[in-house]
C-alpha cells in the first residue's frame, strides 16, 4: 500500500511540475524573467468598459446609437475602430475625440439587440422602435 501511495504522490508532483513548466514555456517571451512576470501580464490586461444606453424611439424619427469606449475609465483615443452588429449587418465606425462612436439607426418598427465591439470586448443594448 505504501508503494502505491508513494508512486501516486510522485506521479502527481511530476505532473504538476510538467504542467507548470509547459504553461510557462509556451506563454513566455524573451522579456519575461519568470512566472512572476507572466502572472503580472495576465493580471494587468487592458480593461475596456462602455457607456451606452438602450434606445426607445418612434419610427418617424431617426436617431443615432452612441457608445463611449473607456480604457480604465478614460475615453479611448480618436479614430479607434468600433464594430456594430444589428439586424444581421456589421458596421464599422470610428471614435471621436471623446471616445464615442455613433451609428445612425434607420430600421422598421420592432425590437433589436445591438452588439458593439472594441478589441474583442463586447457590449449589448436593446433598441425598441415603435410606430
């Protein structure tokens, strides 16, 4: 019984070391000095948030869906690409000096969900257009 227990402990420890080494090895670059730097890179990833609202408006009026992109609470720079997806169509717009991108909405009455994307960060809002 002791032999089996010792064997399992050794196997477990060797798998732990192997996994830790291979995970570090494949993700490290030449500027890393060790696992601590790699962990810091993971924890200090970019953080993007969005300021946007759901829209409710009459079909007779046209309006724009506006979204502000923030990087750690600060608006992103001008001319940053923001992608919108609504009603099966993709649109690309660019941010202004306030980090805001806008898309004119010209759709039939109904309920729509708009997806906004910036650097793989996504935001969803509802758009309700009534008669």
